[in-house]
């Protein structure tokens, strides 16, 4: 997904602007007038309809007032059905306002009224209320409850023959299944819903259902499917000649193409979305998205030419949340345009401003800009947004607008006013428990305080921002369509800037600061992996390394913009840290140089790179490592360092692997600290020797599996026997502690591009998780070791090894042994045979068994080059 596109959506939180009709809840429709009984009190019905009209117009505070009145009137008249219906709509309004407790209470009251009734007239209202409850549950991280609620909603819709409602609630179930990690079931449901929709005659219901499905597919990260379904929605909208639905489909399709980085076509569809509709709000939404993308792609003169039309549309739109959000969205694009003319250092800028600065913008692109609105004009735009939000009594919208206004003052270095506005925005966000807004202004406040020299207060504000992010785990990974964002631009910097402050402050060497910095970088590792899977899937628990292994040291390299920080934990000693003044770009260049040169089997050009990384990470603590009796070094690597093997680090005489066992982990919090009791090992092995599609043959895999079988009793699946279903059946029926897969595989920074190859398919990381967890979570049946012996990281993907970390953590195995690049299968067969010989027949740890197997290759003149032995890394429990 485009970083700046995603950031735009996050910062403005503009679901109506950026994802028109992107709600994953198509079945939660506004009230159907035919459902309002003429026997009910006319005034109460009118009140409820008025509340619905306010809701549609995004005048939420006014909607709350009249719906509360309607509820009271229906209650006094004993009209339980309409009381329940009004409560359902009240819950929807509270949800829009971010008032989750009130929303949950309202929908619970609605369902209590409905579920005691057996009259068929109550069923349509019951179905709607169940759909609303499911959405509330999912938004609050209760995916299993949401799934069960939406299943009830589907059943209820089916009873009353409401096909549109049934389809909508089934689409909702797909999101819940994805959040639970039940990918196969989600795919089954997806195909079923898609087939049902395709069988429908062309109609508004069909185009709306397909569009909703396409938007959900984008939210959960299935972009190719999203594009296919949205194109079908567009075709239906064109056939039924509905300009409004055609525009909505074009806008959704443009958003998906943008997420796929198909930027020029996205611009074309934004243009078409604005052209085909007569709706001012639809035109505005399309134009605003078009503007932000033109800014992102540096088509600055075209962006500037679009401004008059947008300003006319925005002036004429009635006061509503969409009006407020439109002004915020326009203000951000204008700020980004002006930023191409005026630069500030990161510490001076608001995060929302700094993120839109592209250092690659050249003089020519800057010269395209002529007369832009002044900072004062942009400030007036945001001041109007604040006033409109106050008129609407919409505290969520006001909190956003005030924060943006604070960012504008920060940009013009009016520090006092910027701080005052940011604090007002933050207080409002906290009042309504809107952590997704609060963390941004806590971050912005932290930068303001740091820029004015108030380091300790800045640390406190950053700490609050990280705490808010932790409370948002479910929303941040894609469940909530309002929070589509770029992790690297909008979340990761909060953690890194906090670590930077902690290790730069006057008390940088204090244990309190070092412990907080270490815990912060571990929390970032967890957040990265959860973002990789787009689900909050990881259970964490604090682990004291001394309690796990008293002969292990832990090293945390932390790549910051202007320096490399290293925190070290030695057995029974306080934490320590040391610093190398070097830019993040230079670190990345050295690391990439090591990765590239280690591939050249006839050259030793890798040695200077390996020595430099050794000097950063090991040399400052080398003597202490020896004095402390350390046998194993555990690395919690950062960024591009994950793509290189630590064993190849070179002190001028020896490789690191010649002195220490080495293990990697994404974080000690993710570690299952105790290994299973060492018993007679048994293994399930599978592999491919024959070429499959574009993947080359691995003729020595047969030898590899035979060597393993000579050391460990094994069930072998070779070639045609190694199908996805057979693997799953064997894992489920054979509770062996080791699963060894000798087949092509790929690790990528994208979950959908991380897979291993079976005879009949590519098994992606989520499907492998499903297969390996078929035994359940019983510790006695858990997989102790997963081996992936012929995988590689994607070339050119700086974060490819994140896929390895993600697979290792999600698969449920205590340890994963894998390769960072594709190694000679002859060398692999030799190494794996030696590894299993050491591990099965001695009492050494897995890390030490791997070290001995690597040394065995290193001593062989044919394989002494690190290309052959260094690629193997152990992730997870090393004992």
C-alpha cells in the first residue's frame, strides 16, 4: 500500500472521504420506511425518522437527541418493537461518535427487548440489531463473539427472506473469520458470497453487495480479489444505469488500485468517479482523493489546477462530519504542497507534516508550484472545520480538526499556540476514549515538547502515545476500515523516536531508561509482526533471560535516523548500551553490501562488511562476553539487519559462529521459554526433488531426507506424496516434535508473498499456520522444531526476513530453523545430517547443534565460504 496514501487515511480518519461505501456492514442499512408501522405513534415515528435523517447527514449529536426522545416515547407507550429499533439506530450514532460504552448499552437494551418476542414482525429489527452488535464487538476486538452474532443475523435475515441483509451479514463474517485467523473458512465464505452475488440479476442490491465485498477484501489485504469484485460491481452499476452507484464503484476501485501502487490508473478512476455523478459529496470525495494522489506522485501543477474546483465544492457542502473531514483532508494536501517549498527538520515538524515531505522532490517539481494558499488560508480552513464540529457537537471531529490546527501552528513555529491546541485536541480525544486519535496528538505533543527542550515531558508524552497504540492492537491491523494506514510512517516512528529520546536524555545510562528503551523496541517487534499478519495474533509475556539461560547474552541493535544504538543484556548484570554515530542509510548500505557479497562464492569481498558490522555490535562488549561465560548470543534484530546472518560477523581472525552459538528471536516476550522434555526424537519430513512450475529441481533433497532418517525415525513425504492435504493429515495424526520441509519457499515483508511449495500448491504463511496448528494448543503435542531447509528471502525486499520472523512466530513451533537464501542442496544435505546427529544424540541445545553443523561445513574446503554455511538461522527457542 502506498505509504502516503495510507497515512492520509489514517491522519484524517476519513472513511467517508477515502472509502465511500467502504463500510464492512452493508446489511446495517438505514431504516426502511416500510418497517415503520402506521399504528405506532406518529410523533414518535417522525422523531425516529428525523434521527435517521440526522444520522445520514452526519449530524450525530442532533441524531442522539431526537433518537433518545423517540426511545422515551416508545417506552412510555409500551411499543417494544419501535423502541428496540430506535435503540439500534442510537447505537449506530454512538458508534460514529466513538462512544463505545453507550453504543454497547443501547444495542444490549435493543436486543433484550427483541429476543423475548416471538412475533414475526420483530425479526427484521432483530436482524438489524444483531448486525449492529456484531460490528461493535469486532471493533472492540471480540472477533469470536462478532462471528457468532453475525451468524445469528444471517439466520434471521434468511427467515424473513431478506437476501440483501443475508449477503451483508455474510460479508461481515468474512472479516471476523480473518480476524480470528481462520483463513480457509474465510475463503470458503468469500467464494460462497461471491457466487451468490454473481447469480443475482443485475440490480442496485447486486452492485452494492459486490462493492461492499470488494471493500472488505481491500481491508483484509486481498487486493487482486478486491479489484476483480469491484470491477464486477462497476459493470453492474453501469448496466442498471445508476450514476451514484457507478461513481461509488469507481471510487472504491480507485482506492484498491492505489493500494496496489497502480497509481496512474487510480488517478483515471478518481477522475471518472467525479465526472459520472451529480452528487456534490461524491464529487468532493473523488476530487480530494485525486488531489492527495497527485501530490503523492509529485504531479504538482495538476494538483494545483484541481484546487479551485475542490474549494467550490467544499464551500457549498452543508455542515456535517463529511464537511469537517473534507476540510481536514484538503488542509493536509495543501500542507504537503507547501512543504515541497519549505522544509523543516523532523524534530520541528508535526508528524502529519513531516510524513508528507518527499526528499526526492526536485527543483523542477518545486518550480511547478506558483501561488498556493497561505498558511493563514489553511488555518482558516481548519478553523472552520473546528467551528463546524462544535456546531455539530461532534467531539471526535473537533479533536481531529484541533489537532491539525495545532500541527499548522507547529509548522509556523508558534510553539505555545501549537501546544495549547494539541493539548485541547488530546483532551477531547481522551474524553471520548478515542485512542486512535489520542496517540497522534500525544506523538505531536512529544515532538513539540522535544523541540522546545522539554525532554522529560516529551518522553512522558511519547510513552503515552505508545500505550495508546498498544490499546489499539486490533484496530491497527486492519479490522477497522477507518484505520488503514502505513505502519512505517504512522506507527513505527513513534516507537523509534521514544527510544531515541530515552537513549539521548541526560539519564540515558540509567537502568530505568534502558529497560524502557528495550521494552519499547520489543513492543515494536510485536507490532511489526501483527501488522505483517494484519491481525492481533500474538500473546506476549515478560521473560527474564537469566531464568531462561544463564549462559546467554541478548543484543538489541536499534537503527535510528542519525545513529545505531545497541542495548546488551549480559548474565546477572545490569543492561548497558553503546552508540555508533552513523546514519540509518549508511547502516542499510553496509548491511546490503554484506548480503550481496556473501553470495559470491569465489570472493572474500564480504569480509570488510562483516568486520564493520562486528565492530558495531560485538567489539564494544567482546571482552565482557568472554568474562561472563556466555555461550549463546541471542539477537533481536532490527530492520535490514534481519536479512543477514550474524554468524558471519568477523573479528579479523574468526567468524562469530566459531565462538558462540547464535539464535534470533523477534523478542523475548514472544518466546516460549521452556523446551519440551528431550525424548527420542521423531520427525515428519517432506520434500520435493522434481521441478515444479518455475521452481528448479532439488535432486539432493532425497539424500537430505535419507540422512535425517538415519539419525531420527521419520515419516517421509516425497514429491507426489507431499500434497497440502497429506501434510495436514500427517501433522494432525502424528504428534512428532519435528517437522522438516525440504522444499522451495520464499520469505517476504508481505504475508501474501510468503509461502512454501508443496507438490500441488503454494502454501502461504496463513495456511501453514492452520496446518501446523491442527493439533490444537496442547503443549504435549506441540511442534518443538520446524525446519525450512530450502527457502530464501525476496531479493530487493529490505524487510523480507520479517516474513521468516512472522512464519516462525505464527506457526506455533518453539523453534524454526530456516535459510535466508537458497543454498546448494548438496551442502544442505550435509549440514542437516550433522545437525540431527548432534541434536538427537547429544544433550546440546539446538543453537549449539546448528553451530557444530555449520563448523563442520566451514572446515570442509569445498564449503568454507559463508555462502554455504551462513544462511541457516535459528529463530525462537534455542535450548
